[in-house]
């Protein structure tokens, strides 16, 4: 269960706006939102960043909307 429709509506965005953000057609986004087509990983990451949440939240794997803390890369 994807939460992208819920996130979009909570942020007062239209499908066309999110489709443009992802660089896809509105009907393609609609199919993803209605789970008639799968979401590409790069789109999932872009949406998580845009909505300031985690990919796990979008995918319904957690109910925690806050994104995970950024990992510091050790040199």
C-alpha cells in the first residue's frame, strides 16, 4: 500500500504537479498512485525527499513519518 496519494493530498498538491516533479505524465503518475503500475526506485527516493519522509513510510513499512537521520560517511 503506497501512501503517495495521502501525502499528495496532505500537501495540497495535484497529480500533475507531482508528475512534473518526477518528469512523467499525469496519467502515469495516476496509475502509480492507484497501484496499477509500480513505482520506480528513483521516483520513490525523489518523493521521500520532497515530502521529507522515508521510503519505508511511503511503502507502508512503518508508521513513522519522520525521515531517518542522515548517515555520516566515515573516511
